[in-house]
C-alpha cells in the first residue's frame, strides 16, 4: 500500500503538504496589517494562553483552595481578568472582521471557525462561573437550572452538579475550544490575513 492510500498519507496530503514554510512561519506581512484592527486576533490568543496557564494552576489543589489562600486569590484574579480580556479582544476581533467581510477570498471556513470559537468560549465561560464554589456560582446555577430544564436538556447537563461542571470546564470544553482555535489559526496561515475592502478586496 502506498503512503498516499493510507489514512496517514491522506491526512498529510490534506494538511502539511498544502503549507509552505512561509505560510506557517511568515517573517513579513502586508503593509495594511499595521492597522490596529489586526492586533485583536493575536491579543485574543495571548489572553487565551494566560487564562489556560492560570486555570491549570487553579486545578492543582482542587476547586475551592483559592478561597483561603493569598496565592490562590492572586491566581484566580489573573484567571478572571484573562477571561475578561479574552472576551473583549475576541468581540472586537469578531466585529472588526465582520465589517471587513473577512469571509472574502475563499475564507469562509476561517470565518466559521472563528464564530464557533466564540460560541464555544461562551459555554466554557458559563461552566467556569458555576464552579466558583461561592454564592455567585450557586445563584447562577440555580437560575440556569430552570432554563436548561425548559429547553429539555436538564437531564444531560445538570447545572447543580458541580463535579460535572468541573469536568466540562477543565477538560472537555477547553480541548474542544483549543482544537477550534488551532484550526482557525491554521486556516489564517493557509489563506493569509484578509485585506481591507478598499485594497481591492477579493
């Protein structure tokens, strides 16, 4: 069996062989990338890295240790503000690309993966709120319970089950979000940064 007929050969042909080194690790960008609107994509990635790092630290000693630890308070605050900045940067990035019609030039998949990352982030953020193990999380969980039951999905996701929410927030949802973000970045590298409409848009 030739390598092209095996699944590994097909995956390589569909991914790595389509990328030039200049696409994956560019050393220059078009002049229009100097605009501030292009900064918010990488700012979103930087905030994501910070919130993942602080989140991993918070998992080391369980879901409640940060309530009674000065270090825990600090790390939890870093995690909170990383999330806040992540959403601010992502929303600005999303709206900026919307008004630039960023799906031009066969970039529809790039736009779709960006939207998917936004919705996945909302769900991940929601599970983060209900695992704070404080009054805020209890209030949010009890209020959300009725909404989830009304939608008919309360049997699958019980907001009052802290263990289930922790599992989703710490493992499943970050993995899904990370995969979508990675796919999005690869597509950006593959298709290039979308030019402004006045640049002769594609």
